[in-house]
């Protein structure tokens, strides 16, 4: 039963990673498709959001790697 819980947790983590990567991809695609005149020189809000998504993905991957090493 313990193994099932680990697999469930891993599946949930993978789902979170997939959703975060999808949001990153969408944001980057939208940024690339904006006309140059409409892109502000420093869009720190978008950059902060992307950095947060990337940090979330890295955190989930670190957790999965740690679980794999320990379990």
C-alpha cells in the first residue's frame, strides 16, 4: 500500500509539472506573438510569473528525484 501512495504522489507531481510547463509554453508563445511595439521594454510581471513557474517545476523535479533516491 505504501508503494501505491508513492506512485500517487509521483503522479500528482508529474501532473503539476505538466501544467506548469504548459503555462510557461503558453506565456512564451504569447510573448513571441505580440507585435514588437506592444511589448514593453521590461515586463517584470510576466518575467516574475515565468520565473515562479520555472522554480515550481524545478522544485517538483527535485522532490521526485529525492524520492526516487530514497525510495
